[in-house]
């Protein structure tokens, strides 16, 4: 997700994972996120601490462990192909239901 914070472009990464919630015993839906300010002139990222460094580091560790991207650099690389603004959603590790069909069906409805 990309937006502007204090007139500076920002980038945000969040994780919504059923496996993460079940494996960690969360009773509530928890979506760990990290935010970055993006410098258009240098194409570089700076951590944007909306709360504090401890929470940012904790969320980054969760993202690195439970997403398909093992490092902060790999996470940030995902912004390379969406330009200055836009949203990218990555769906992975889908399950099969009892009938052997994927839990999300991308093929049946061509619309």
C-alpha cells in the first residue's frame, strides 16, 4: 500500500495469515504492519515509526517469519513493480478443501 504522510510518499506492508493466527494462538485477528517513508529522489526507504521501534521490529520479525519473504530487503523489493502508488496483494500457501479444490478459486469465474 502506498500513500503520503506529511507530503512524503510512504509504503506499508501488512500480513493477514490464518496460519500465523492459529500457530500463535491469537484469539483476535492481528495484522502486523510496517511503514516506510519513500524518498523519490534516491529511491530509498526509511522506517516510519508510527508507534515505536520495538513494535516495528516485532512486526518486521513476524513478516519475515510468516511471509514468503525472509528479509526486510526482500519485502521492500515487492514495491519495485507498482510505481509511486498502488496496492499489491500476494496470496500464497493456499489450502485445499475436503473436495480437493483450492480454498480460493481463481479459475471457475473468468470475470
